[in-house]
């Protein structure tokens, strides 16, 4: 009897979590399709295949849904961009796959940041995450000199920025592979000019 009850409770918890994830995914998808201000609770509920009451029961309010969606996506982005420091192949692969999946969504938020507070908060956090990522994955390539180090970080930030991806992939219409090659060339030209004589890329 206890085993049956435990099974039912576990099944119910799993169903609740699946519903929660559907609502979060629906919120993220809708926010990529139209301005955040235009995404209403009924839209989210319909996309997730649930009632508005279910959304409110799970998250309390519209703001609660968006707050949870931001946390959800942030965790996914961190996982998507995992790459061993100094492994340029893995870095480029992770970055390009990330932009293929979310680049257009990021551009959507950037287009709203001047007038939509939530979009501004999302893009500000994105910039902080991007800087931390660049500092971490390119750490073996960074020079010791403080001023030069900051300059190289800035160059790498530009080379790996979503707008660089947009120019190459969307505006120029380059293929995924060619976009990756050009981003890699920008990175290589940057790091090979540092003062690290024993640079890992110099021996490739």
C-alpha cells in the first residue's frame, strides 16, 4: 500500500514538473516571437496546453512565470556554453551551436532593451555572463600584462559577440561552417598577437 502511494506521489510530482517545464518553454518561445509586453498569460497557457489557473498555481503571477523562465534559460545557456579553457575547437563548437539555437532570440531582446525593463535586465545579465565566459575559456591565451589583457578580452568579446554572428550568419548569409571559420580566424588573429610566446595555437 505504501509502495503504491509512493509511486502515485512520484508520478504526480513528475507530471507537475513536466507541466512546469512546458509553461517555461512556452514563455521562452513566445518571448522570442514578439515583444515581452505583448506576451500575456492566456498566450502562455494556450501554448503550453494548460489553463491560466494552472499557470498561476505554478508561478503565482505573470512576473513569476517570467522570473522562473529567466532562471531556466540561464541554466540552459551555461550548460550549452561549457567548453574546456583553451580548447578552441570545443569553444567554437559550443558558441556557434548556442547562437544557432538562441542568437535570434537574443537579438529580439536586444531590440527591446531601451524601453522594456525586463529585456534590459536579461541583456545586462547576458553581457555579464558573456564576459565571464570569455575570461574563463580563453584564460590560457590571455597575456599577463593587465592593460594588454583587458584589450585582448575586449577583442575576444567582439569576435564572439552575437552581433558578429548576426553580421556573418544573417546579414551576409554565410553558412554555419563558414561563420564558424571566420569567427575562429578573428580569435586566432587576436590571441596570436599576445605576449605569450608559448601560445598553444602557435603549434597547430
